[in-house]
C-alpha cells in the first residue's frame, strides 16, 4: 500500500471521527410552543420564551449543538420515549408519576402555584363545588388534580392546548379553568377585567425540570452540570426575572 493510499484512508477516518463527535453532541429538545411565557411561537413564527432562551444558553454551556422540535403536549412524553428527541423543555413539572416513565434534571424553575380563573361576575364556592365545568389542559398535573378533587361532583373537560380552555371559558362553556399561575397572570391582566382569579391557589407537583429517557445517564449529568453553572452565574435568575415579571432571584449566588 503506497503513501497516497494510506493518507487517503487516514483522511477518511479523521472526517468520520469528526462527524461522529458532532452527531453525539447534537441534542434535540422537544417543546410545545404554545405555553407562554415558558415557550411559544412569536409574531415572526419562531420559537421564543423563557425555556427557549434557557435551552439555548444551556446548550452553549455544555458545548452542544441543539435543535428544537415542536410537539403537541399530549404526546410529548411518548415521543421522547420513542426517541424522536432527546429531552423535553416544556413547562413540565417534576412528579413521581412521570418519574415512572422518564427521568428529570434538577429543577430550573421553582414550584409555581396553580390558580383558577373565571369570567367576570362568576361566583364559585370551592368548598362545595358541584355541577360545574372545570377546564384543564389534558395530560397535565392540573387534569389529574381536578379529576381527583372535583371529578365526582363536577365535569372535568380536557383540551389539547391551554388556550382552548380560555376560548371555551369566554364562550360560556366552562365555569372555571385551572392552570399554572404564571401562565394565567398575563391573561388576567390583559383581559380588561373580563377574566378574574377565583378560589384558592393550589400547590401541585414539584418544580419544573428537563425530561429525559431513563437510560440517558450521560445526558442527565451534562444537563445538570450545565444548569448548575447557569444558576451560579445568575443566568437562570436573569431569565426568570425577564419572563416572569421580576420574580426571583432563586438560584444565583
């Protein structure tokens, strides 16, 4: 075998190794793109929000190439398990029930109290709620909570997207909606008094974390290391304050 042939083989091997490394460092992040301010599609048709900025910063911190994948909420965990992306950043609360199927990073957002809203003038007694229609986004902690607490004496209506609950509330097809407080606050504030908070605040589930497959131990370690660095630098607190009306700080030194 002559020197030219050996050189050609070496170059092919080098290119192959670089390609493999790049592929290994590429992370596909699944999100819903319909849950502002966590994640949404902006007026330019691009993904935006707290988790999109945080995910991009996290990928830069761990020196990985990241690609965002938009997926409907009700199939977001099954598609993660099926390998259609590597991690979920979609306002997903850390719960024991979900841990039976996937694993989570450390939290990047503390527990956000869940709240109820209703159309202006609606009076509800949550101590004895009966015969009411409660709207929730399906496959969420709110759906499970509402079903367990109020399902025997009320109708729990599940929707594919959170904004569909709001449309039905204003159309008179729901008496109240249960969702994350941080999701509902800008809606109430922007409703010109047509929507109001009602009833108690509920603490459901844990903080919000990155969902991953249970066998992704290397990725889990990388994500936690990156999050720890971003918390220490103040970046996580900076983004929380930006998207959640000055809340925090929670994590920075």
